[in-house]
C-alpha cells in the first residue's frame, strides 16, 4: 500500500507533506510533488498535512483520479527527492480546487 498525490497539488505544491515523511519518499516536479510507491511505508502521516487535501491512500483515490496512481510511480523515477519544506507556488490559494489541472502538469524541469 502507498499514498498517492492527486490533481489538486498541481500549481499549489504547498510541501507541508514533506515535513512529516519518515522515509523521504516525496519527489519534486516543477508544479507538483509525487510519492514513490516503492518507498512509502503507509505511515499515514502526510495525508492530513496537505492544506488542499490532495493526498489519498491508494485504495481511496477517487475514481476520476485513478490515473495519478500510475503517474506518481512514473514521475517519482524522474524527479529529484525533496526533503525540506519550501514556499508554495505563488498563486497556490487561487489554484485550490480548480478543475482539470492535469492538463497543466509540468513533467520536465
Ligand atoms: Fe511518507 Fe508516510 Fe506519506 Fe508514505 S504515508 S508518503 S511514508 S508520510
Ligand atoms: Fe502538494 Fe499538498 Fe504536499 S499541495 S506538495 S500534496 S502538502
């Protein structure tokens, strides 16, 4: 079992989640983080830390966000590990809960 970061992280990237992870399984892209499913130990600590509720247990990912399970695994292999909290993206508050953010995901640094 792993935890998964979903669409609402895109263009927000608060990074509060990073602070509580005991095994450094967060990886950073330009406008989103993902969790490495091979590293996550299912401790549950990160889920309540996200101010925009973007983190779900793998078995509770909403139907329309299922694609993020694979995306987390794939992008964790490409993006660098992030272990320290940083400032959210500049317009994070405005982007919270905006629909269809997947099209805005930046995969390349
Ligand atoms: Fe890290 Fe625990 Fe969250 Fe997995 S559930 S990403 S181990 S904080
Ligand atoms: Fe993203 Fe929430 Fe972490 S916005 S960076 S999953 S705290």
